[in-house]
C-alpha cells in the first residue's frame, strides 16, 4: 500500500511553491536571448567574407550562450544577512 503524505496530526502537509528565479534573472535571460538573436542575424548576412558574419556574430553568440545565459541562471540577490562588513586591514 502507498503511504499518504500526512503529518503527525493526520493533516496533509502543504508544499510551499518556491520560484528559483526573480525578476532580475528573467531580465538577464531576456538580454541573453536578444544578444543570441542579434548574433544569428549577423551570421545570416549575404556576404560570406564580411565583418559581421566572421567577427561580430561569433562574439555575440559566445557572449550570449557562454556568459549572459549562465549569469542569468546563477544570479542571486544578496540578502542583508549575507552582507558582512569588511574588516579593516585584511
């Protein structure tokens, strides 16, 4: 038989929904998506040996995929209790 998810008092335990991302995370991820789209637009230029498809597009794509998107995923606001004052002389 399967066990019911009940506490000691026989009540069902409530699960609190926690969203790992905040508004800032979504803004950073959106900026990364815009940079990636700009990279693909630069890559789709008609000239094969142009400056945009050979130089700008790879820079934008690497910046979007390898820098901005991971920063958007890992970014967290510092809470007041996490901020510790620096000790002078160290």
